[in-house]
């Protein structure tokens, strides 16, 4: 058919935009997930009379918040994953209400935040690592952590399902959405690289 080469070029361009969008979304979601998680620790520390000594937030390292003194460590440690799930969920709901045409971008990022926090807590107790290790140390039963992880991960995958579109076939990628997400990824990571504490 005479338009076959043009159709092939369109398919290649569409796939390129999709791959670029997915890479950019991952580059946005990773540092934002860590930042929102640490915001939870920060807020809980301040509200419970703790003192934040250091915040490590950098795209190339795992984030952490050092609190000393920490009068209510169990509250502080749980606030990280809880707020780290609730804040992106709230942002996703706001986007769905105010800007429904780009809601799928919020769903993709929020889904990542839920899956990452859920897996971190739901599986972290196995090796006694990070926040999960602290939760165990301060008396949280492992089944509570598993339940939290399961709910968060399932909700995250559901958001990814919504983001991908519920009709048959892939969602058409809008070029301006790709440009905005790529620009956002560059800004977020540049801020982390320039001003974030790398933990050295």
C-alpha cells in the first residue's frame, strides 16, 4: 500500500515517544518518591518534639532522615511510608479532578510511590533493613508491615492500570506531555544533584 512507509514511521515515532515518556516518568518518580517519604519523617519528627539533624536526598543514593533526639521513633518511622503514599495519592486525586487529561501522569507517579513504599515495608522486615528494621525494633509486628505493603502495592498497580488506559490498545502519547515530563525530570534531578545531600 502506498501509505505503508508513512504508517511505519508513525508507529516508530509513537513508540519512541512512549519509551521517552516512561524513562522520564521513572526519572521523576524515583527522587519524588524518596523526597515525599522523607517529608513524612520530617513532619512527624517536628510534630513529636524530635530534632532533625540531617536529611539525605540525592538522586544517586538512598534517602534518609536522621532524627536526634527522637522522643517518638515509632511514629517518625511509620510517617515516612504513610505520608509517602498519601501525598502522591492526594496529588493524583487533585490532578484527576482539575486536569483529567494529564491524570494518567499523576497515576503513574503515585503508583510508583505506593509500590516502592509498600515493597520497602512489606518485604524489608525479612532482612531487617532501614525503616522496616526500625519498625520491628520498636515493636511493630511483621504481619502489620506485610499488610501495609500488600495494600500499598496492590493500590499502586491499580493506579498503573488506570494510567495505561482501560480501553483496548495502548494510550496515545501526547508530545507536549512528553516534553513537560522530560523537563520536570531534568529540573527535579538537577535540584537533587546540586543541592541534595549525597550522604558523604
